[in-house]
C-alpha cells in the first residue's frame, strides 16, 4: 500500500519547490527503493527513526522505509474548471490519490508574483475549494447519462445514481463531498467517481523562513502544517549531518518532509508495523485498528488468506531486549491470533499456511 498524495494550490505558491525538495531529500536517503515514475511523481521515504534502531539489532542487508508518493501538478487558477490555465487538465493526474495536500502561500517575498497581486491565504483556499468542487460537479455531470442508463437495469446502479445526484446537490451548495452527510454505503457507491473533494485534505502553509515554528489559524477546520519550501530546498542540498545542524539552528526538530509524512499518516489514520531480520528491516503501512491478518495481507495476500498467527513484540521490548531472541527468553514474544489489533511499532513475524 503506497500512500499517494496529490499536491494542489494556486500557481507560484511553492508546490514544485516543495515537491523537488521532498523527492531530492528522498533520493539522498541511502538504501531505499527511490523511484521517479514520471517527472511529476516522486516516491519519498517516510522518515522513521525506529528503523535505524531495529537495524542496529538485526544488521539487515537493507532497510526499507514506508513510502509516500507525491504527485505535483500545475497550479489551479479561478476558472480552471472552465479551462482557464492548465490546471484542470492536470486534475485527472490526482484523481486516484489517497489524499490532497494543498500548498497555501503565506510567505511574503515581494519578488515572487502572486496571481491575485497579494498574499491572502483564506481567499486562496476559497479559490481552490471552488475549483475542486466545480471539477467534481463536472465529473458527476459527465457520468450521469451512464448512471441513468445503468439505473434502469439494476438496483445497486439505481442507488448509485441517487447518491451521485445527492452529492451533486451538496457540491452545488458549495460543500465538499467529504463534508456531506453520507452513509458508508453511499460513500462506497460513489467511490469510483474518485471525487477530489471526497479525499481528506492536508494544508501546508508555505511560510517565511522565520515563521516555521509559529502557530497558524485553522483553515477550514484543520490546522495547517507550517513548512518553508525554501528551507526544505536548502536542506535537500545537505548531507544528513549538515542537515541536522541546520535544523537545530532553525529551532526545528525535524524536516518538513518528516512533519508532512507524520501529518499525512495522522490524517489518514495510518500507522506502521515492522518486520526485521537479517534480510531486511522494513516498515509497513496499515490503517489504525487493523487486525493481524489484514496487516499480514499488506505483505502478501497469501499471508492474509492462510494466516495462522503472528509472533509479536512491541518496538520498545524488541529494542530493550536485543531482538526476537531476547524477547522470546523474556516471555515478551506474544503469539497473537486473528483478532489481535496491531499496535503502532509492533515487530511482527507471521506464520501462515496456504
Ligand atoms: N521566498 C520564498 N520563495 C519561494 C518559496 N517557495 C517557493 N518560492 C518561489 O516561488 C516561485 C514559484 O515556486 P514553484 O515551486 O515553482 O511554484 P508552483 O506552486 O509549483 O507554481 P506552478 O507550478 O506555476 O503552479 C519560485 O521562484 C520559488 O523559488 C518560499 O518558501 N519562500
Ligand atoms: Mg509547479
């Protein structure tokens, strides 16, 4: 499960600067499967200090972090949905992402042109919201003739049509699809329309360099993540040690990438568990609340299908007791079954039979 996130925002707000910094920083992280699928798609590792601690114990041939895929598209301007600018045609590139990261310009640099002539985060957020809503309305309107045709034949399709109309009405009133009062069934019914405003959204405030540790007012009910794309771009040029010193000078504990990855995990209700041995130490991404078989299925569907049990140690025990052997001897290696709810940081070893 590679988590994917589409980056949106007005033109010139720092989307590509941030994207390049993210992917470059990623490329520098040693020993992980970096991939640039297309120029505007970058796969970056999720920073997790626990991996290095586990690796100290198991000395694996490789360390494999979880990854997040970012998709960078051209800026959207007011009227994008009617064909203004290039933005709308690029929206198709982010239809299948899991979440949206909206970059909002807060930085003041007068040398960087703002499309509306002044820096105004809340009005910018409104503009993007409107364009995403309009794009979703167009998606539904385009799908309606097909949905109507299908609805005559089968009951599920008829329900899908009804839901699509309900969502269209909500969008028309200016609401994001995600904020509409829909049942789980209704959400599922319109899932394959891949509506942009149905996705969870993370706001990045691209702030002046001296504002990265400041608090910012909520945007649309959620606190933005302050990041300086400029700092991130500088950081991406440094090696790990220099980067650490630079962060400390700026009063920061971690890079924007680390913060962004963490916030994205929280937003999407995700967590990591680990597998670790001499071959590799690896982080796997699962939804919070996932049970052991579902967690196993992220590695391979056979693991889920033929799940027998999961030998499990907490991350803390694993590190404190020097790995699997120590945990076993101390009685800290638990045999967990199908109903076990996996905890963040669990170190797991699955037994299965197919
Ligand atoms: N001062 C300052 N300038 C920035 C920052 N982030 C980006 N810029 C500058 O803003 C300009 C636009 O940045 P991009 O990253 O290309 O913006 P974009 O959002 O990708 O723009 P489009 O692709 O045209 O939609 C560039 O000149 C950047 O150097 C920042 O944090 N501070
Ligand atoms: Mg760009």
